[in-house]
């Protein structure tokens, strides 16, 4: 892969975009029109398999370090907001 960091850098944004989630203060700031969002999003239970295909592709082509870093970022930057512990 010519840009080895591109998947790692965009995984979390892809999760929000594919689920059409717009209420996160940091990761939902993608400049995209409502029309584009409608075409790109794979929200809902009926599209779960499609989302998982995209996520699996992204994770498969990441190095172990990038997968670990992505998990760390999800835990601290997204889930940490709902934790009683300080990160």
C-alpha cells in the first residue's frame, strides 16, 4: 500500500460516516452535504454486513501497530467520554 497510514487515520471517521452519525464533536465534522451523506452512509441493521465488510478490509490492511493504535484511539477519544475514569 502506497499510503500505509491512510486506513489508520480514517478508521474512526469511516465508522461515523458509514453509520451516518453526526453528533460527535470531533469526528463528525467531515465537510459533506446531506446528499453525499445519504449516498455514502450504510446505517441501519440491514447494512450491518456491508459496514463490517468495509471495517474488515480496513483492519486487514493495517499493521498490528496501527490496529492497536486505532483501538487505543477509540477507547480514549470516543468511549473515554462515557467512562468515570480520566484518560
